[in-house]
């Protein structure tokens, strides 16, 4: 058998890891159910904490949605790395004769998939609960761009946090200050779409998200080797 | 551990001298601002402290990169030293800024991009120390800290940009909205910046020596327990 080229090798390994995570999740449904229930609880809490009557709702909807997503996202990121660590799967992955970057991309894509699934369920629910139409193409694009940036940094940092004694507490403390630009840009872009602002007022925020995504995926790709190096 | 090198002793003396001279210039040489009065004098050390804060975090990110590239423990020591100094001076910057803002803006705090960015930076580097303290293995701790110093520092410009855009969607042209400084004020300002930069170098050197000493004590202790 001829050895595959580095790119196809990386891609195959990444795909295998994504597949492993999705299969494990399909069988246990631990992560998604926890993230989903948690997301609903956050929305419920906001409903009463902010007194979401029709008037305030319009101005805070994008904020409520994004805080819900990043909280649920943190939960997922923590869990996804913790299972690897606790059951010794991480050592197995590290022993496999694959490029280490494949582990990063595999975990990141699987985490992104979980986050997008949660978002795909929260969206229609929120639409029904508050009678707003969230299914705007621009808004969906914002959600994808924002989640990519959040998960790109989150996967990197959660693989560090999981090795620490205080891991569950540590991840949000490491992650939130660094991903603040994602939160700000995503909230502003979503609010722009929801209130029907002209496109030229939204594009700068989308540009910022794209720039963040590109920079931090590149950085994570470069430094991930140092995190899993033993 | 070798005794304090002569160059460092000279630096100690020089920074003390420069600081006193800068203080003298602030109060004796620079004119008192007409509308703001005496409180404007905070400005010279406020900007200098924030400059040293930024410099510290920049040095930490560069040292982090060098540690990852070379793996020499020296760069890890430099990195912690720089982060510590950066944290302390950014805090000085925030507090001195608040003292100025209270009479001038009539509030201790506003959600201005610079203020928020410095605060987010403080949070990032507090998280940096939490990460360090959570990891036992020294080698792994150094690697993770280096990664976080780099990731954290790179997010700062984007944070600043996003908060600045948050206020107004229109592109902001980088202009100094401040009134032009009087020549004597400008000279005092540049001198304070210089004095603080020398102070930074001195503190960094001391802190690096302290870090190396700590590592040496650690090694000796390991030898004893073996």
C-alpha cells in the first residue's frame, strides 16, 4: 500500500476522529442532551432575569442567544476533552501514527458540530417561544462564523485546561477574555440582522469574525503540537 | 547564584535617578494645564505605566514564542517576569487613570475602548497565573503558559478593535483628539516614558534573576529529597 500524501493523510485522520466523536455521542447522547438542557435553562433564566417582554426582547435577543451559545459551548468543550483524558483515549490518540494536528482539527470539528446542533435546536425553539423569525440567511452565517472562532480557540484551551487540577473552573476563565471579540462581533452582527440594518453596517462585524477565525485557527494549528507533546 | 552584576547595579541607580528626575520635571518643569489644573500631571506617569504594561505583555509573548521554539527554561522565566511586571503596571495605569477621570470626566469609569481593553488584558494575565498554578509538571506548565501568553496577546488588538467599533460603526481614523502638548509638557512626557522603560528593564532583570534563583532552590531541594 502506498502511503497517502500528507494532506490526504491529515484529512483521513481528522475525519476518523470526527467520526469517532460523533459515533460515541450518537450512542451515549451525554454531551448533546446536557448542552441542550443547559441552553434551555439559560434562556429560561434570562426570561425572568431580564423580564423579556416584547419591547426589551427586540434589543436583547441577540445577546441572550449568544450568551446561551457560549455557556452551552463551554460545557461541551469541557466535557469533550475530559472524556478523552479520563478514559485514557487521549494517550491512544497520541500513540496513533498520525499528524498531531489531525487530533486538533478532529476535536474542533466535532465540537463545532455539537455546538451547531445545539444552535439548530435552540433557534426554532426561540422563534416559537418569542414569536420572532430567526431564520435569516445572514444570521445563520453569523452563527457559523462566531461558533467557528469560539470553538477554534475553545478546543485549544480546553486541551490545556483538562490537564489542570482546576479544569472545570479554568476553561471559562481562560476562554472568555480571549474570545471577547467573537462575542462582541457576533452579538452586534446578529442584532443588526434582527433589526434589519443595512448590510454595510453589518459587514465590518462579519469581517472581524472572519479575521478572528483565520488568525486563531492558524495559531491553534501552529501551537497544538506543543500542548499534546509528552 | 552570582552576586548582583555591576551593570544591574548601575541600572538600579540609573532608574532611581531617572524616576526622581522625571518627577521633578512633572512638577517643576512642565507647565500646569490651564483647564484641568494639577490633576493633569497624572498623565505623564499614567501613560508611561500603561506603556510598560503593554511592553511587558509583548515581551512575554515573544519569550513564549522563543520558549516553544528553543525549549530553554530561561525564556519561561523571562515570560513570567514580564507578565508580572505588565500586570502590576497596567493596574497602576488603570488606577491612575481613574484618579484623573473622576474630576475630568466626572466618573471613575467609562466603557471606553482603552479602558476595557486594559481590563480584559488584566483578566487574561490573571487567567495566565491560574493556568500556571493549576499544572504540576514544570515542563508542561511552561509550554501551556507560553501558548496562552501568545494566544492572549494576539487577541488584544482584536479586542480593542471590536470595542472601538462597538461605540460607533463608522471607521475611526486614528487621531489624537487631545490638544497638542506644549513643548515642555511633551519633553516631560517623553522623559517619563524613557524613565519608565529603563525601570522596566531593571525590574525585568531583577525578576529574571529571582526566577533563576527559585529554579536553583527547587533543584537543590529535589537533590536533597532524592
